[in-house]
C-alpha cells in the first residue's frame, strides 16, 4: 500500500470530519448531536451521501442503524464489518465515534483506489445512539442488533420530555418492527471498530496504535439504605440507625474489594450519594448510593459484586438499617478475537506503525457486537486523553495511521 495515496485521503477525511463537526445543535467548535435531533438527521444524510458517492449500497434498519456495503466477489460469504457512531453527547468534540465512521469509509475508499478486490463484502456500520443522552441507555442500536435489549424493552424507553422511542424513530423516518433489528450470529464474519483511545496511554508512550484485547464492562448497582432519623442533639449515640454511617461502611468496603482484587483492571466507584433529609442537625434516615464496578474479567468483577452484597447484609444486620441493592445493569466484558488482534498487529507492522496491546476501559458498540461476531478494536491516541469535551483532539498523523492500519486489517480479513 503506497503511502502517497493514503496522505491524500487523510486530507479529505479531515475535511469531512470538520464538515460533520459543524452539523451540531451547539455553536461550533462544540459538537452536540443527540440521536434523532435535527443535527443527527442532517449528519446521517451527509454520511450516507459520502457512502453512496463511494459506490456503497446503503440500507437502514428499523432503529436507524445504517449499513453501507462494498460488495465482495463472493456475495455468499458473510461480510467483514467496521464502523462506530456519529451521535455526540452535549458539549462534545469531533472525534469520538466519527473517526471510526469516516475513517472506516476512508479505509474502504483507500482500498478501492488501490484496486483491491475484496472476496468478502466490507460493510460500514453507523450505530444509532451509542451515547445514552436521550434514552438513558448506551449503545441502543448495537444492543438491539445483538438481541441484548428486546424490542419490548426498547419500546418502553422514553426521553426526558416523555417521548417514546417509537414516536421519535418514526418522526426520524425509521419504521418497521424493532424485533427485526436483531442480527443472527454469522451475519457478520468479523467486526473491527476504529476509535480514539479516550485515555492518555498511547500518547504518553508515543505509540501510534492500540490493539484492544479486552473491553471492560460496567455493572451498576443502586443501593437504598433506610435507617432512623432524629434530632442530632437529642438522640444519643447508642442505638442510632444512621443511614449515612452505614453507607460509609459500604463505600469503603467496595473500595477495598476493588483494590484487593489482584488486578489493576478492577475499578469501583460510588458516584452518587443522596442523603435525606440533608440537614446538619438531623440524623440521616435515608441514603441512595449508585455504584459503577468495572473489570475486563467478568468473574473477578462479580466477586467484587458479591463482596458488596455480603457487606450490605452484614451492615444491615449489625446496624439495624434496612439495605436493598438493585442491579441496574451488568453487561459482560468482551474478549477480542485473537486472530483479529494478530491481523491488526501485522497490519500495524506492515504499515511501519508502533503498536501495543491494551484494554478498553470505556465501552463501545463493539462490546455488544461481540455477542454475535468475533470482534476487535483499533485505538489511536487522543491529546491528553481528553474526550467528551470540545477540546478533544486527534492529530492528522494519528488519524492517518489508524486509517492505514484499519485498511490493511480489512484487506486481510476480507481476502
Ligand atoms: Zn464513541
């Protein structure tokens, strides 16, 4: 693959990224593109036009997941997929998701220009609503594709204004049964997502490409503690049922469990602690905690969850505080396919790029694609590890390297 043609392509894709970034609900350079908003629909139209211009066949499913296919010479074979998302949280930047979509398209165009003829079709996927902004659940499109979220569960989703998914998707032009979004295993032969790292490691180490071997997944537990309130002066210490001191024990026990898991990949956070009634001279009677526990190893993560549950039981008994823990979600982590990781590694070496194996600590649509296909992810650096902010930045060189390695990987997988 000669690099002069690739350089030309990077200039083009940078211009496309800039154009896409201007399709925003907020004043540029701020990118806000919530699913099914006016900006999202314009952005979809723009990307679809680029796909059609590249000779790809475009189709959309009932929730707006978009598939753009470059037909291979053997149409009987399952395609190789690549892609990401173009929705963006409020006050976001221009690279998260978009590098995987426009970079994936550019990888296809590079291969076309070089005269490559894929045996398997190569399909660019633009997932609907990777971000949880509108419906409170991340990866809506890929969850439906993987059958992790059922049509009935999806139909119950509403946004903050009370509009249901059905109403909003119909208004955006997407109709048909939501059940039809689910794909069977085998629909994709393999799937690779190009993405910015959203962490600082590649830039710090001066490495061009991250080869993702595992994708961590969060488990979220909501804990309600119900004690006994009272006057902070009148009620003496013996016999108190203080919900907040009980919550403090849980928070510290969770931290200790994550720290002592034996792996640096175990992380646990209590990000919400609501105290009722929240007055300085009143004993807390009720506390709500929301916890996020992540790991690349599901068994190890579940051991931390078990410690948390056991601590809830023990503290409830000892302190006389009622504690209930509700699992909000617990998606299993994904292990990337070793054959794809090896193909990416060889592609990076052939392209003259430095690379290293790493873990994705954020989750992506690929986490759900892993349920129905062998998957992997390619990371490129982003400045300072900054993401989900307007000053998110990936250099032209980093983007060019990502596209180059993705193109070579797709060529290998589709041969
Ligand atoms: Zn993303």
